[in-house]
C-alpha cells in the first residue's frame, strides 16, 4: 500500500476511532454515575493530581466560571 493509500485509509479510520472512543467514554461515565464532563475532570485529577479550578477548566475545555459551580 502506497503513502497516498495509507493517508486515505487513515482519513476514513480516524473519525470512526473518535466515535468509538466517545461511546466508550460515555459508557464509562454512565457506569460510574457521572456525566462526561465530570469523568474528564476526574481523569485530569487522577493523572495530574490536585489542580486549581482554572487549570481543570482549561484542560477539559470549560469556562473557568463553570468549574466553580
């Protein structure tokens, strides 16, 4: 398989991988009784330890104000 064929195949597979990953994350969150955002924040804390709310917000793509509620 040539380089162009590999790139074409990757362009087909990457969106599918992202979809499967999203389904896995949603299932994991549901099994833990969390929403997806809470799961993402929990993952950040487990991976990097305690952090300021602003750092967590930045890491998961939330506004900084959203992490204080």
